[in-house]
């Protein structure tokens, strides 16, 4: 193979899961040119990946997809691998003139003969590596990767220096859907415990949609030991996460940034099992998982089901793990 196209058109975590496969493919075939189609918001996380040749932006809106289609016209690939895609990617097939297209998901719009079947529930990273194994590509571990340019490094350092932050905990306030967000009042109580009993500062992070949550928490805490970075570019946020002594987050995209950066993570999981979407080949000291307790029914009241589930992850449970991680960091 001389030229390969990889498709990762879904969530942030799904896309980052592909980086071990990209690395393994380049290591097995150093001369191969690897192009990537990635969901537009996550493109900055791949722009400085040295294993990639060219990156194309995917947008799910049908009326925007022809722009990508025109870019792909006339390009020939020896193989196309769908690492992860939603059904709406089917609309792109007429623009892909190269065959075959290989996949591992349960699609009914690509010939079943091109599907690499994987038995049993396995992690998304394993699925992508199994797809490449079909072509003789050996695994090179499951560690995800993000690469930074100097401008990003300078920007994140400037932000931290301006606030005088060296030791800090990164609290990720967001999630892809509301039912997977830990509650604001819980974040406030956790932050207060960190501030009162430790010397660690706090960075409130997430995407632009979390800025209002961050503002509410900032106003409640009212201290210079807390800052909010929700409006910063995603790659700057990723670099700030990489420098954190601890990240507390629900099961969402930035959690995987923490895993990729080898930042210690306390991860809060709801109804989705961590087996398929959680840490993969992450040492225990770098990840502590807290799962909802479906047997605890005391919180039902008038809350929506998502909030009920996450109410069972109490501040006490999270604080217990946070204390252990911070104590380990202080003694190391």
C-alpha cells in the first residue's frame, strides 16, 4: 500500500482512539501516505501528528458534505479504513472512488465481505487495531497521542503563568449530552474541599458550551486560585490538561485527552460501561473509575434520569479518590 485513507467522523474520544492505529500503520509501512477524514471540531488534535499526510474536515450536515466530496474527487487510495463513523457518512460514499472500503461496525451500506468481524464487547481502540491486523499491521500499543506546535505550548504557558498556576487540578465541566454531566453544585463542593485542604489551584475546563457553568462556579468560589479556560482553543486546553496534576471528568471526549497525555484522571461513568469506552492500557495509578450505583434510589425525586444517575456519584466518593491522587503527587 502506498496511500491510505482513514475515516474517523464521530466523537472526540472515538477519533482519538484511532491514533494508536495510525501510529502502528506508519510504523509497519513507513512509506505509506496516510490521509485522515476527521470531524471538524477535533481537527486541531490531529494537525501536528507526524504520521499523517493530509487531514480533511468532515461535517455531518448534508448540505456541507459536497465541499469535502469535491476535495476527495480524483484521489485514489489503495485502501480506505473506517475507524469510526455514523450512518450519515453513507452520503459520502459516491465521492469515494477508491475501493475497497474496510470497516468493523455493523453497517448495511458497505458489502459485508469488507467487514472485519470482532466477537464480543471490546474497547474501541482494540477494534481499530483488529481492523488493521487484517492487513498484517502489528499493534504498537494502545497509547493515544496528541502533538503540539510551539504556538500552542507558548499560549498555554502564558495562561498558566499569568495566573501563577504551577500545581493545579483540571475540572472538566462538560459532556456530549446533559445526562453525562456531573452537577454544578457537586463541582463547587469538590472545588471548595480542594481549596480548603490543599495548596492546589483549580482550572475549570471544557468547551465553549461550558463557559456559563464555569462562570457560575467562579462566582461561587470567588478566589484567584480558580480560573476558567472553556473559551480557549481545544489544543490549548489539551496542553493545559497535560500539565495538570489531576483531571476530574465524566465519561466524555476530554477524558481521552487526559488518557492521551498520561494525566492522572478520576473518571465518572454513568450508564455506559467503561469496558468499551474507558481507559485502555492505562496504569491504575493514572486512572480511577467511579461508576453510578443503580441501586441507590434516594435521589429520584423530580430529577431527570441522567441527574438521578449522577447524583449517586457523591462528592464524598470523588473526594476520596482525589485525595489519594493529590497525596501521591505531593510525595513524588
